[in-house]
C-alpha cells in the first residue's frame, strides 16, 4: 500500500469518466530506428510482400515506460486503443479488414497491459499519462495526426486526447465509454459497483484470483478472452497494474464541479452494445452534446461489452463508413 501522502494525492485527482491475427509474420533482426525526429525506438521489421503487408513491432520509450506497439500496413493511419483487461490482441478481427481497405493499423499495448511496461505506483496510470503515451506514439512514428478507434479505457484516453490535442485526432470512434462530461444516470452508478471494489488494493487482487479466478470469471459472464486475460494477469504485478487504472482515475472523492473541457472537434462515432453490463448506453447517447463536429451514435444489439469480438463484421462496416 502506498504511504498516506501518495494515496491522498491520488485520491484528489479528478475523475473524468467511468470506463471499465491478422497480419503476423516471421521474426526479423532487431534494428534501431528513429522516426521523424521523435524518440528512438527499437523496431522489428517484416518487409511487405503481395500476401503479407508491411508489419513492424516497436518498443517506444515514453517517460521511463517502454510501450509495445504493433504497426501493420502503410496506408492512412488508424490508432486502435484497448481497455481493461485486454491488449492489442483485442483488435485481431479489425486489423486485416483495415489493411484490406487501405489503412495502416497501429495497435499499442497500453501501459500496464500486454507486452508494455508495468510501472510502479498508482499515479503512473493517470489518464494524463495515458494521453501523453498516445501523443508519444504518434511522435515516435512521425505522424502529425491519426484516426483513433478506442474501447473501454482506451475510449477514455481517446476522449481526453481529442479535447487536449485536437490537432492530433482526425476522426474518432469510441466504443462503450461515453464522453467524460455525460451526466451520470442511476443505472450507471448501479452498474459501476466493481469500480469501487477495485479501489481496495490487495483485497481486490486476492478476491479476483481466489478459487481459480472464480469472481473474475463471474464478472466477465463468459465474455471476452477470459483464459488469455487470466494468463496475462497472472504475470508478476500485472493484475495490480491493470487495477491501478481504476485507482488512479476513479478513486472516491468529495463532490466538486465538473472539469472544464473544450468540445471535441473531430467527427465522432459513438458505439454501444445492448448486452453491456458495465456501461449505460444512455450516457453514450448524451455524448453528442459535447462534440462540435459531426456526431453519430450507433447501438449494436446482442453484443456484450466486447464489441470487437462479438460483432466484428458490424463494427468493421461502421469503421469503413466512418473512416473511409
């Protein structure tokens, strides 16, 4: 447990939002590459061929944290951000489709997840740091801007990036998570019980892993990549790092005025699924009032919270309509 002063600092942070293969090839030699004058990153390149589009893996340093980023294709850049408890593997049904339609799919493992570093301390997982990671990835790859497609915590990061760095986001697609200023509903407060449970450091970790991850399995209700999640989260400090996203951004605090955020200037598509047990779709519908540009809201029926896995064809259709 962190000392009292650190915990007090974390608890005082603003809470902005409730949030909860494609193209692989053989390995090649590691090379050092500098992109567009940005930070130096360690990259692994598989050259393009008629049957295998260009594929590169990067290790991008960002404020002492090394981020693992997959980089597929060479067309119009799309950055895809996952949430809890996923990794870039979430987008395996979208990557080949995007490449076939002339896009470049960039899929990082966000800090604390997948093959990226798991820094110590709750404060390391603030949305402010995650937004800086997004900007750092674009800088390292020499990209002035990109389309952003994001789910769960990734959507929280994308909303914040679109308000803080509007010149870096061309078009925005947010899955499941509404705009941070969308009014809370009673239904959302009821659905968000687990976010309070996750605040209890050590206790939440113990209960989620107890009896072969029984509570974790129950919470996910058979949805998502459960066995893969358990394998990933069983690594040293991985479960704690993933829960620190909730502790850094959703710690209980006294009532206060909502943050002052400028409207989103990027054309934005919001997508919610009818079988989402964690987020209320009414808040996604209300998000349009915070978007200055074109806004569209879509509901996908009979899909769980994990839209990219449960409704890949419908999602891909929406992506090509919005990004194309």
